[in-house]
């Protein structure tokens, strides 16, 4: 006689491998049978098998029936129920605290539709939908045809070989477990659970006995079967176990005496989304630009040159996506949301519709950006700040000019060497640089000489292995040893500068002596060209990267030797704070608003200006439009960035006054922390509120939305398109947080969604009249067909503006006012009604 009980599964992430291993551990010492049945999915599982439990598709709040049969069943059933209801949630919570997930913005619709998605770090904004090409770290998964060639011994011998391999690997993992803690220990424990899983071992043995196959072939066949089961799941946490299963299977394969073989390299013959553990710059450049729709990477850092180039080309990208190349299948359709850091796998119809709307908003924003791109690089009081683009290849020039670039602030010439087995000749370089000069049509171009080393190894240049290459043999430091490389490039630039305003900039300079040596060589090469009768520009401007703090502190002396400086903020920040920019554990030290850094930059710029030399900024932070007032206040003469950021930076710049920005920086340099300065900058923006709380562009009288998520999405889009919200994804998240606290449906077919958010620049009211009512998901289950949304900036200065909410709410209670809004025939009529309702 069996004992059974039912319970509601409590874990928010569902029954994935980690809690399944906890359950298996609890059940394995019971001598009888324990059956787990998910009453929602109808799937049954062996509670002593991790893989069986995981494939039950159990999600939070699913009703499950547990059947316990065997000696002591009643006592164990009571013990197991208590474990599932109390101890299991506590153990899972502790495990999650050890390994927190990266902060991302998951659209609410994905959660409601229970879509399969992966998360990572937003690396290049934008959205794209397409099919994948996968570079798989497990590309050495055995070929089925190879398995057919394996000769099988007697079933008993093959079974013994397999069980011996399991035993050896079990000992190995248990030994490793003694040395590990936290997340690593949890992962190893999950691997051990898979290795000793009853269902898995039983299936391998069945294949050996029934099909009389070799142990290795049976192992791979069983692992492939279970992998297929896991990949069919609609829960990403279950799909994630495929990597663990294959990892264990490959280790067992090695114990059986087989070596895995590498897979074929990835190739692109048509537009696709690239999924890979990482992608080197040479790989990125080897593909046709039109073939790269998006990137999904596991390990690339935000300042990796691959991602910098992706941002320059406007290619959506998400990085830090754990095990992406194992979880996403080749040819699978995905949506890459580089703005939120989300990758949706095989999206359903509702999610497709959501992202089609998102892509349309991106298109409209692009139209607005093109208008902003035509603005001059100038403040409201007439101070000129040149806005330039960072590029790595001549093909990027066209987009840079379209985005409004007035110059090229840095051409990373070393990117031309990636993937090349032979160095380019002087003549080849001359032709390329001449092409750049001519296509610039009079715009200045700064060519940074080869910056090789650090994170930019070049196959054709042999450099020694170093424990810390960022602090080692790179940039100008290699020029004396690789003199011909240096000589041919500088000569080519001098010759090409006859055809347009090219400038030379040298990287990784630390000493005045280095600059003097460089200038001597330029003079020497000029003399050579003159003797050879080759035209060259003898008046070419020569500058240096300001990326080592020694230059900032001695800028007045360096200014006597050079014509300009360009701050490389990526390297300067990591050198200044002694924090490797690629190390996530010290990412918190990447602080562009730190007052110590601001003081350093201000001193360097003032010293350079005193000698009549200009200073630019070519690091990634130059493209952050929120920081533009700081850069103006510091005194930068030029800002150079990935060209996609140029329109917004120009728009912000056009509304700034120099004296106000200088006062902002004066106050910021007196602060103690970067956090203090973030608040100071927020207050700076808040002080420039528009007086108008609504406008015709914030009114839509024919909205086609099918659910609440689409309505919230539409509100956020309207506010960003009207330049009242800087990041609609974060603002949308803030609206949902308020909705989670209390649903804002107030009856009468009306909802008033509202929130405070730092993404809001101006207190705003938007109105949407829906074509068809939608369920607002309130307790009363009311339908909504009129939406009045309110958005407020964060901070003390908007406290009085918050009175708009109760004032408008009181007015909306009156049927006469609601009816007037419903009957309004034009946007202007609605604006007049709202203004009258909120007037003092």
C-alpha cells in the first residue's frame, strides 16, 4: 500500500538541476520507490534521478503528486514532504546567494508567456531577429557516423568498462569536491548527480545489452537522447543542463580511452546571428559586415575590441551569456535584445509582436538620430566641441559621416593587421591611407600608429608571452625592435597626408624621451622621402595618447613636444585605479565620475591649453551623453566615440552652456566619491526641466494593444520618442515595479500607471485611448480602455510636481472629465484638457 501527498512546488526558478540534486540526495537512501508526478504537465519522474526529475517540466506553483512505496513509506513520506516545503527552499535560496545572476532587464511579457530566454550583459544596443550560426565549445561531440565504426565486445565486458569509467570519474569528482566551495562546489555536485543518475546509467546499460553496441557508443546515444529531452523544455534552467550532461559524457568517453576531436570552424554565407564563447577581432573582421546580424557571446568583456567594433557598426550584442554556445542550436531562430541583455530562443507570436514594436521604435529613433546628426558640434552659447568617430576600418567611414561625425578621432590601424599572416607593405598602406584621406573630403583624420600587444596580439608580429601584457611590451615600446614595421607605416602616412588632413598619433607613451625619439624618426623618414623625390606632408600634426597617468601630471612638458593629446579613457582608468578592465571582480573600480580622475583630467587639460595645445577624448565613455556636461566642463576640445552615439551627444551638447558645465565640474572635483558625483549630475539635469507636462506627441487616440504589457511598452516608447525618457527599457521596468506594488486600474475603464525614475528628464503626462479594452491584471479583473500615464524624475526637486498625480486623479473621478477625454477628437484637445486639470 503506497503513501501519497500533493503539494505546490515553491521554487521561483522551477525544478532545475540544482534542486533536483538536493531531492535525489534526500531520496536515494530510501529502499523503496518514489514517483514524482507533475499534475500540470502530466509527466512522471523517478525522484532518485536528477535527469528524470528535471524533465518533469515542474515550474513554480505547479501542483505535484508524490507517491512513496516501500518499507517505512509512511514515515519517509512525512519526512520528504517537510523537506520539500521547508528545507528545499532554504537550500535553494542559499545557493542563489552564492551565485547571483547578472542584472538584466527581462521584458514582463517574456515571463508571462513563459518564453525560453538567456540573459547576459547588454553590450551593443538594438534588437534583431534571425537564425543562428554557433561556434560550439563542445564541437568535439562525437560524430554519429564515427560511433557506427566502433567494434563492440561482449555486452558484459562493455557494461563492465562503462561502470568502471563511472566509478573512476566519481572518485575524481569527489576528490575535487573536497577542494571546492560555493558555486564551483554546487556545479561539481550537480555533475556527480548526473554521473550517478539511475535513469542515465540504466539507459546506457540497456543500449549495451539490447543493441550489443560498444560502451562509448551507448554512452553517447543515451546522452544524446537525454539532451534532446532537455532541449525540448520550455524552461531555460532545464535547457542549461545539456552542457552539464555533455560535459560528464565527454569525461566518461575519455575514461573509456577515446580522445575528442575539434569541430569545424564557423563560416557565414548569409546573414546570421553569431553565437560563440568569444570572438576575436580577426574573426569579426573576416565576415562581411552585412552577414553579422547580431552577437551572443559568453566571455567577451565590454571593452573588448570586438564589441567596440560591433557598437561602431550598430550590431546588437549581448555578452556574458552563460553557456550560450551549448544551449542555442545552429539554425535556431532567436531575438537578440542588446539593449536589455536578453536572448529569446524560438520566440512565440506574442513576443514576436512585442519585438516588432520595439524594432519600429528603434527605426523611429534612428530617424530622430539622423536629424540630430545634422546638428553642429557646439554648445548653446557657441563654444565649438568637435564631435568625431572612432573607426577600425575604412568601410566604417560612410556610417560615421551619416551619423554626423565631423572628424575621425582615432583610426585604430592595428585592426588592419588582424588575421593577416604577412605585414602590409608601405605601398599597400599608402594606398589605403590615401583612400581614407580622400573619402574624408577635408575632414581631419587621426591615424593611431599600430598599437600591438595587450589585448591585441597580431599573428604576423611575434611578441613574448607576458604575465601582464597591458603593463608590458606594447604600443610604442615595440617600435625599436620592430623598426621596419614602424618605419613603413609612418612613411605611408606622411605620403598619404598630401591628399587630405591626416594626423599621426602614437599610443602607450609614458616619457618625454619617447616623444623626442618618435619626432626624430618622423624627421628622419621625411628626409628619406624628400631624397627619394616622393611627395609628403612636412607639416603633419603629431599627437600622443594620454592613457598613462604620467602624461597627465607632466602635460605642460609633453605639450612642448606634441601638437595635441587624446585621452584613451579605457586604459587611463584601468591604470589610474590599478584595475584590469577585463576582470569582472574589479569592475566596480571603473569610475569615470570619480573626483580623483576628474582632478587628474582637469589638470592635464589646463596644462595643455596653457601651451596652446588641444585635448580630445577617444575612450568609450565619450559616447555616454549623460556625461557630456562633465566633458564640456573639463574643457575637452574634441569628443570621439563609436559613431552610433554621435547624434545623441550632439543633441545634448546643443542644449548646454559652458559656464554651467564648468560650475558642475568645479563642484564635482570637491566631492569624495563617484556616487556623490552621480547625484550631482542627476541634479544638474533636473534643474533643466521643461515646464510643459504634456504635448501632442504624448497623446495617441487609436492605440492597437492586445495586453497590458503592450500598453506599458507603448507608454515607454512615446516618452522616449519625445526625448523625455533616456532609456525606455529601464523606465518600463520602473512602471512594472509600481504595478507590482498596486495595480493602477481605478475603475471606470481607466488606469493611471505612474512612477519616479532617473531615466525621466521632465515630469510628463501621456494619454492612450485603446481600440479594444485590455485586462489590467488587477484583483477586480477590470478591463481598461483609457490610460493616463505619469512619469516623474527622481530627486527632491520634483516633489512639488508629484502633486500632479492626486490632482489629476481627483479630476478623473468625475464622469464629465473622463467623458471629455474619451470624446476628444484631436491630440491638441486632450492636451488642453490635461493642462486645465493640472493647472495651479
